[in-house]
C-alpha cells in the first residue's frame, strides 16, 4: 500500500512537471508572436512615415473635376532632392537605372517626362534644377507671376510598400 501511494505521488509530480513545461512553452510562443507583431507594426509605421514625405504632394480631382493639392516647380525639385538623398542612402549611383527600377528595390524615380522629357529627374545636378525652376516660373500678368501648376501621382512598390515613382504632369 505504501508503494502504491508513492507511485501515485510520483505520477502526479510527473504530470505537474509536464503541465508546467507545457505552460512555459505556451507562454514562450505567445510572447514571441507578440514581439513579432510589435516589430511588424514598427516597420509599418516607419514605412508610412517615409511615404508621407511624398504622398503629401499627391494631387487629386475634386467633385467638380478641378485639380486639388497641385505642385509647383519648387515642390518637384524638393521631391527630387529627397529621392536623390534616399537613393544615395541605399548606395544607388546613376548607372544602370533600368536595373534599379525592378520590383522590390528602394530606388525612387521622379518622372517629369510630361513636362520636360526627363524620366529620371532625380539624377540631375543642382544647376539643372535651378534651370528647370527658372524655365517653369510662369508668365507675368497684372504685375504678378502666374506660377505653373502640376499634378502629382505616386506609385507604391507592391513588395516593399514604399514609394517607388513620383510622376508629375502639367495641369
């Protein structure tokens, strides 16, 4: 009888041990999933903060068909500088641009081909930006300059979820 009670105590202690180990494994997976969820949210927030630097310039048509949130030449140059800085941070030079425009890269293209024929405006020099701004300043009417407006559309890369192309067109 004494051996039977000891056997039952040993079996109970083994079951309690297995229960504790199972609880530890369960808590480990729960905390691991929570940690990866937090990491994914932080990465998503970082991408959104990056994208908003560009998407705040995005134009749209209102109910009357008029363009809203249009851009000026200085906005185009500002975004080109931002794109150039991004491309330099990721060590993209100006060689083989077609290679960099593949899906899944962090390269950002500024397309002004509808304005001045330049598909890679972000690769131009500061002198070229100044020349562009002077040429796009507009005309003088009633003693003030009538500055040209441009629509801006943004393309987001489906893999990286980051801005990959900014396209400007005359309004």
